């Protein structure tokens, strides 16, 4: 039983110790950054631990009677005027064990000490008594002597304290005003024991001000509601010690004052006329907003502009078809090559009715189109098509809706015989084709047709692919590799390609072929080979082209270890080829690059016991040759070059 009691006692002590060091709120490193408790009575039962790191942010001296800061921790509370008693109980002190100092200041700047104990107090209970001179925020600190750290708990006693007075009595500012671009000032006042912060709202929307003064802009006419709520606490954390009732006023913003200006007349030659950067193009009432000084009120200036009607005055129209064509103004003798619209010119005399110059206008348009040709293969055949882009200048008030006629012809046909009258041309064979495009339309009373010719430069071999052939040596050596390329450039419209080999296999990287070349290793037991190539476009397949080869027997397993050499190689002068070999040789066959046999010799014995000599005909042309040598029971092949 005694063991259980002892265990419960230890557990109770551990729980009490944990409760003592729980800090809510935690200490701040400076007085100005301390969390503010709503009342001195909030310190009753408050337990914490003073700061356990160097933080000499306390006052210097720490108390009016002396002491210096080491690891100061700060808390704040709202204190109302009156007497108070605070008991501090310290325990579990560490480091030097010399204790702590504590006190209360009336401001965060250490200019008003309320109560302060400069002595280094070790574990125990200590009492502070004093008087709070007025209702405001006070600052409580705990500092470890020589860096000591102690657990502490507080208990407080105060004489009868009433609740904080917090009541808004008035919001001062204009209740009736004009639309303005100057911020209007509004100030709140009331009855407070402690200066509060404020929540401002305009028509239910928060205004980011917390002081007693707010500035607001009201541009639009209407009725607005401005409200203020006083509070003490931390709005960012949603912590309020107390709040006042919301106080609201209504603000009426009256419509802007109108200033009617004198009617004004504009002549066509003056258009467009800009009135305070507003373009005037036709008759009507126009309005511009201004702000007066010094009251910043909005004023609407309203003016009626009468634009003289020019519908009965002359208008000249024309459609220009090419860059050299122009419209001649017979009055000014000016030549106009480009699009014109709403360009007014004066006759030089004034109208008696409105005092405006009598005018005329010229309206021109120059059709312009860009053509892009493309090829398209269908089930019904191969076609050339066009994509047309309208590049005609957009004249402001001209309505020109064009129509089109098409005529395809062979560029080599001097008579331009029509091959098609649609936007597509069916192509039966490669050629050079042109499109004659006729653009017709109406501008005012003028009807006109313009003809434009465009010629394509596409490669119709897209429809009818040309043949590509492999090229390379026509003689290959069995068991060795050869590379073959194509005899022409690869078309950019190639869709896929196909290499095929007889007598060997393709050994390109990773076993893949490319459209440009192929690498082949030849089988050891063949005498003839064949390489073929063809490719596909989206529309057709090219003819297959093949290259036939002679395959010469190469080294076999019986002779692969025998060293055979030819010299001189290349043969640049003379007519003898010397063969050095470790084994006996009986025959040599000389072939040219195409595989044709040029010479056969029987090798009877070595000259001087070291070399076999073979006479090379002097008429043999320069080039690559193959020496096929019979060595014991097998053949081996070597290359040599003649360069005389």
C-alpha cells in the first residue's frame, strides 16, 4: 500500500511540475512585442519559466535600485487604476542557482517603474505590492541572475475593479458630399478608460485602418454606410478583451453637378475633332468629367456638337488593281495609289448656309491577296490547291465584298488554255502550273474586275516519286562489311523507306537502317549479292532500284590465322606485285572494282624463297582491285590499288 501512495505522490508532483512550466502566452524577447493579457487578474494562476537563453533586453538598470538584464522575458497586461498584490513562487532553478529578479514597468521604454525587486531571489515565494496609477497597459518581466532559469507561478489580488469603459459616441465627417477624387477624413471619438483600436467598415467591407482616423474615396453618387467598432485586444489572432457596440453613420454622395456648355458646330474638314481627348465624329451630346479645386468635387461638362451634314457633297470612287494604277484628282492634279476613305478636300469656297468649306471626298480600294499553294492526294487523284489570304487595306467606311473566278493553266502554254476553273487543279503529271485569279466587286457606283497571276513552285514528284539507287563498290568480300549510299538527294516529303539485301544482312547501329545509307555484312558462302531501295510518299511509291554485286571468297577458319601481305600497295610504278605469306599459295585471281576477272596466275614457287611475284599488266587502269588468293585448301581476298 505504501508503494502505491509513494507512486501517486511522485506522479502528482510530476503533473504539478509540468503544469507549472506551461506558458500561455509564452514570454516575448522585448516589452513592445509582449502578448497583452486583458486584466491583471489574468495573471492569477499563470505558470511559466523564464527565458533559458541570453536575452539582455531588460531595462538598464533592471530596477531603479539596481540590477542588470541577462535573459529577460516579458509579458503585458491591461491594468486599471488601483491597488494590487502579486505573489511569485519560484522553483527548479538551474545554472548558478542564484535566483531571479522581477518587476512591473508602466511603459515599454523603462521610464515609469511601478514595482521592482532587484534582489536575486532563489526558490521560494515573494510578494510585490503597489498601486497602478491609471488604466493602461503594464509590462511584467522576469530575469535570471547570472543567467539562471526558474519555474514560477503567480497569484494576484486586486481591490474592486470595474469593467473597462469602451463606448463610441460620434463619427465626425461630412454626411453629405459630392463625388470626389480627394480622400475624405472621418474621425471617431467616445468614452474610453484605455485608448482602443478600431474596426472600420464601408457598406460591410473592411477598411484597412485601425486608428481613430480613416480616409475614404467616394467617386460614385449614392448612399453609403460607414461603421466603426472600438476594441482592445489582438485582431490578428481574434483575441478581444472587450469590444464596443458598432456605431454607424450614413453618407450621401450627390450626383455630380452639370455644366452645360454652348452648342458648337463642326465642319467636315475639321473631323475628327478632339474635345478633351474625346473624338467627335457625328452630331450628338457629349459629356466629360472633371474635378474642381480646392473641394475636388466632380463636375460633368456637357456640350452638344452639330456636325454639318455632308451627304450631298460629291464623292469619287475607284478600284485600283495593281501597283502602277492610280486615281487622278482633277481638281488638285494629285495621284492617289493607295486606299483612301473619308478623306475630305476643299473646293476653296464656303457654303452660304453653314460657313463650312464646300468639300468632296475620294474613296479608293486596292484589292490584294497572297496565295499559298499546297499538294493533296485523294482517292480520285492528285490535286494542287490554294490557301488565300486577304491583304487588302481596311478602309474605315468602305463596304467592298469581293467575288472570285479561277483559271489554271500550264506556265509553258503561251495561249493559257484553261485546265480548271475551280480552286483545285487535278494533276496528271509533274509540271509548272499557274493560277489566274480574277477579283470582282463593287465600290459605290463603280464595278470592276482585277486579274492577278500566281505560279506554283512545288515539286510534283511528291505525287510521282523519282527513283533513287544504291551506289558503292560492285565487288564485296565475304565475311566483311560494305557501306552503300543513294545516288541523289532524299526528298523532304519522304514518308518511309525500304532497303532489302540478298546474300548478306544489314548491320547498322542497333539493327536499324537509315534513309541515307546502309551497312551490310556479306555471307561467307555466297558469290553474288543484291541491294535494293525504294521509298514511299503520302501519295505513291518510287520504283525499286537494285545494285548487283560479285562476292569474293574471304578468309576461312583454315587461313584466318595466316599472315598475308601485298606490296607495294598502292602500285605507283613498275608492273609487279609481291605477295608475302607464311603458307604455300597455288593461284591468284585479279578482279577489278566491278568484279570482272583481269588476270589468273599459277603460283609455282617463291622467288628467293621469300615472295611470290605476280606481273600486273601495264594497260590496267588506275583504281581498286581485288587479289583472290588460293592458299592451301581455301581462298582469301586482299585489296590493292593501282596509281601509276
